[in-house]
C-alpha cells in the first residue's frame, strides 16, 4: 500500500480522508493533545509527535504528503520545513501544500481598519498593516486570533519549493471572494443570519473561481500541488 503523510495533522481530518482513499496513513504534529484526538478518530494511522521542521522519518519514505491548515505559515523556519517535506518524499511523489498568501483582500481590510481607528478589530497599527501590503520578501505578521503567521507571495513560495527540489504543478487561490467580508467579522462569536447566508453564497462563487488568475492573485490562502524531481540519469 502506498504511504501518505499528513504533516501538521492536528485532529486528523486530512489523515481520515487519506485513509478513506486507501493510503497507508501517517501523521505528525507538535501537539500531543491534538494527536490524541487524531488517534481516536483514526486508530489505524501511525502518528508521531514532532515538528515539520525536523520530521522523524527516513529519506524518501512517502509517496504523497499533505501539509494543510496553513501549517507552513505557523513554523519558525518555512524553508527548512519545505526541505524536510521534500526529503521524506520519494522522487516523483506529490505534495499538496497550503499557506497564507499576500496580497489578499483581507490584508486590505486590515489596512482599512487601521486607518479608521481599528473599526474592524484587527488590532494592527497602520504602519504594520501597510508593511503587510507593501513588504518585499517573506513577511511574518501578528494576525488576530492566530498569533504570528508567515505570509508568502506566489513567487516566494514557488522559489522555496524549487530550492527544495519540488516542481509546482498547479496552484489554486482559496478564500478570495469570501474575503469580501472581513475575516474579523466572520470570526466573531455570533455571525448574523443574513451575513452567514451571504458568506455561503460567496463561498460557492469562491469554489467556482478557485482555479482562475484573479483568485490566485487575491486569495487569502494559496494551495499548491508539487512533485519531487526525479534524479537525473
């Protein structure tokens, strides 16, 4: 049976999907509490406590890897994490990765909030919000409700993947249209019924446009399918 790794598996949502598809499933996460939930959900999965930046597996161990939930945006050293993912992936194996993206519509909402006395509750000063819009190079930003997050442009992410020997095959833009509503509003304790209905409608449109250039340009998250390069003859 082909082996798949859920890197940053959390409560095992992705691991369960992989198992349903017939993969021999492994998972790794830094949280023992989340791993316990994942083990109850998927008792046949092989789970390990560890960091994506130092994976506890030998080289070329896996045929496929998923690293979702913006795991790459939470680690201290994203380039090292990508190199580790490549190391444990066999040549020709596939990686599905998502991370926080910039620019995005939500970053512009953050700037608008900062310029209006934090009307939307992002809690970010104007200079930092502007830095998120205009910065060059990978950016780490304190994001409301999530702590420090790395935000990458598509070019930066592609360069990091290629440096690790991974070839991007396809890129999707996730949460582009839904960001017409500020994330701080959607993350509130109570979302008004009319706003929830509007979000559901925008989500359907988001799904329809996920594979288009505008979605990739303004998405809150980038999703990348990449392949580990085959060794040269």
